[in-house]
C-alpha cells in the first residue's frame, strides 16, 4: 500500500539514555538513504522504516529542500563554472 505524499514523514529522535538515534520514516528517499546505516531495525516494509542507527554511522541528518533556480540564476552559475574551468 502506497502512502499518500501528504502523509509521508520522517521522525528522527536522539535517545540520551541509549546514546543513539532512532529513525521512523515513511518518505521513500529517506528509507533508501538510511537503510544502509541501520543497526537494529524495528520495522521494515516497502513503505516504512523504523529502527536504531548503528554506531558506525557517520552521516548527517540535515535535510533541506532543493533550491529552485530561475533561468537567470542558472545562467549565472553556468558562467561561473565556465570561468573556473578556464583557470
């Protein structure tokens, strides 16, 4: 069963007593991102991943929406990249 996009979420909690991060997510990109980092998995289905991050995980939990650039901004970025490549 596919979860509607409006109901997809990721909850990340740090448990001080355990000293580990717990993740519960129904957002497919986060399921793919964090699955390799999981230690003890409480629940894993196609639509949900819940469990504890392993001690070996050295990644980041920072997530942000991708910037949407205007055509003018894209052109400026292209010009800057060309200038760097020429140097």
